[in-house]
């Protein structure tokens, strides 16, 4: 009998990062999908193998603690894949970004059979043996295998719900640069756009992640704790002086990031399948 999975993530077709974060787009994981924002706390998935992710589902305003605990008590096999911590913190009034914050993960993350987490915090993997670093599965997309002609020095990739001129107080001249929003849903066009510049400036988590995978210098404006979990750190800059980062800070490029991220996802897929096939579980509910 073919393995079946219920994949729970943010099925938001207006956010390209959320929409392409699910591992079911890149690996043979048949089954059904559910939107984390539309679940009741007592939701019982259709399949006994449940994958949460990708996306920043660990944080505020999500029913994760309740649904995970409920499903754990019913003996579902629960996996996190590319999950990330995502806590909103007030922006610093002077810099219009948030400073680095100390992250504490909620107790329910210990209920996952395997926890593939996109945040790079090695201490977490020691304290929770079932956890390991598994970045967003979108790194597996074939768009990253292409070469892109560099046509401009700088492009901006924006979070559509967080306009830079409003939330970050960006100077007007910023908009003279080419820009694209994460609400534009053609993945190939988005990656080609990011690949067309030497420097990517962004307030999007996935904009920073994808720019890094393409080997670009990335300047990020962190408005949430999730930006600080990236293994391959972008340049975190004050928004009104972002251009100074290019000249004053060491330009970071991570040429091996794509292969690292893909290897972590391929290995985790193998782990999940082995766990499902080799660890028996008495299912407590009928579905």
C-alpha cells in the first residue's frame, strides 16, 4: 500500500514563499493538503502520517500547540519539514528593524516524531534529538539549476503585505530600482528576477533565502525574528542607509548554500520514509 500524507502548511496563493514551501511539490509524498489557518483545534487528518511545513508556523496566532498535541495523543506520526520560528516584535523606532532576539521554542515541538527546522540553532538539535536543520524545501525547485544573466546592480524583492515605504520608511529614491513583490506567483519569473542582479535587497524571508541560493549578496530588513534563523546570514541593515552596507560591510556570498540545503532536504526525506515504514504505531482513531 502506497504511503499517504496529510500536509499542513499556509496554503496562501497570494504569497509565493508560503505556496512553494511545501515539500510535496518536490518529493513523492501523496495525500492531501490543509491550511494551518483553517484548522479546528480537534482536527483529525485524513492520513496517519502528518507533515507540518514548510513556513514559519512556530509562533504567534497559530493553532499549532493544540492540533499537534491532539494528533499526538491520537498516535499520528507527526513530522515538521522546513518549519520556522516566527515571532513579531516591535520595530525599533530609529532603525525600523528589529534587533536580534533570543528564541525560545514552545514545548510542543518535542511532540514531533522528526522535526526538520529551517532555523539554524545547533543547540536546539542537542536538546531535542529528533530535530535537525532542514531549510525550506523550495531549494529543490529546478529554477535554481539555471544560469541567469546579470542585468542590473540591485533589485528589490518586497513582502506584498509590508510596503517598504510605509513599514520601513524607505526613501523615495529607492523605487528607482527594479522591484517585485512576493504576491506575484510565477516562481520561475521570480527566480529569474532575483538572478538578474548582483545585490538583492529585501524584507521577505524567502527573498533573502532565494537570493542566497542564487549566490547573490543579500541585504535584509528584518521585521520578524524569523530572519535571524537563516543559516547563511544576509547583511542586516538599517533601512534608510541600506546602500552603505554594500560599501561598508563584507559582502557575503554563499556559493555552497544551494547544495547544502538540497542535501539536507534529500536526507530528511529518506529519514521520514524510513521512520514511517519501520516504526510501528497503533492508530487510536478511525478516519
